[in-house]
C-alpha cells in the first residue's frame, strides 16, 4: 500500500464531501482532517455536530478493494483499538456508534462512490474529544476527554483500519465490544414499529433480533435504525 497522504484543513463543510469532490486531484490513500465542519454529516441524513477544535473530524479516502459491507465494522474496531491504547474502554452500538459510559463519543459514516469507473470509499469518522456542550437534540452525547495529538490519533486509527483485512477477525473483534446483544430495542420497518431482543450479528454484520411476537428477523444497517434504552 502507498503511504497515507495527509491533508489538514482549517474549516470545511464536510471532510467526506471534500474527499468526494476532490477525488481526481488526490493521491490515495488520503487522510483528510479538519478543525471544524460547517455541515458535518451523519447517517440517515442527520448532521454531525463539529465545533471548532474540540473534535477529530477525519475522512480516510481509498479505493475500495474488499468486502464493503465490513468497512463500517472494521472502522469501529479500528477506533476502539486506538482508544484502548489510551486506556479508554469504548463499546460499539450497532452499527456505527462508539460509546463510553453510555455516552456517544464517536460516529462513523462510510460513503461508497464511483469516479472514472472505479469504486472508492470516503470513510468519515467523528470523535468528540473535548466538546463539553452539545445541542439539546443530540441524544446522549459525550467526549473522550483525553489529551492527545489529533493527527497522531487519526493516523493510528487509519493504520489499525488498514490492518483489518480478515472478515473473521473484524467480526470477532466487533462482537467483543458490541453492547447491544441481549438488549431490548425498537425499530421501524415499513412504517411499523417493532420491539425486539437482540440475538447477535451474522457474517455481514446484520443484526439478528427476535421480535416480541416471536418472529426472528435480520436487520441490515442500511435500512434500519435501532433504538435502545441505555
Ligand atoms: C453518525 O454519527 O451518524 C456518523 C457521523 C460521522 C461524522 C464524521 S466527521 C468526519 C466525516 N465528515 C462528515 O461530514 N461526517 C463524518
């Protein structure tokens, strides 16, 4: 693999958007880091609160070369591996959120796109480092509150991520930190809300749940947002 090119930006709308807009001019893989995002994006069209300097807002841009279904789980494991190096004990909420002590400290947004017939991934990761005040509509936000160098943190996450190429390892490392197993959740499918208990994940990192009416269902992260009581 080529060395990772680093781009640091003062302010940007979204590091993922920047990556997609500049794909033709960039040498891959590229790591883009911004101090602040004015339109940080989350999943399901939500925004990601990205105030100046108090968070790590990064996008790792690379050509897609393996199983895209496992990119988000691999990124979650890479973030956990890195934070554990700082003596933090993160946990994963399926599929893309990292929590510490029941507070969400990190979100992941992997966007797949094509340019000149090639497939690329803009892997966006946002970590609240020292943000102390959040908009009231963000549920259970928190910060990791460690003294760290942002570029070093982002580089370590990227290195961990690129080392995770084996599906079995990704899934077993992911499961170890997944805290939803055995928990009661609710989700909405085709405008109906269901209550269910989480049984586990399958080889594509889909969530296997048993509904309160006894029916077992497999939920794909692209379609369903799962809510749970923390
Ligand atoms: C989520 O919580 O649903 C995902 C949040 C992902 C946020 C990161 S911050 C860096 C990158 N740029 C974005 O606009 N979003 C991701």
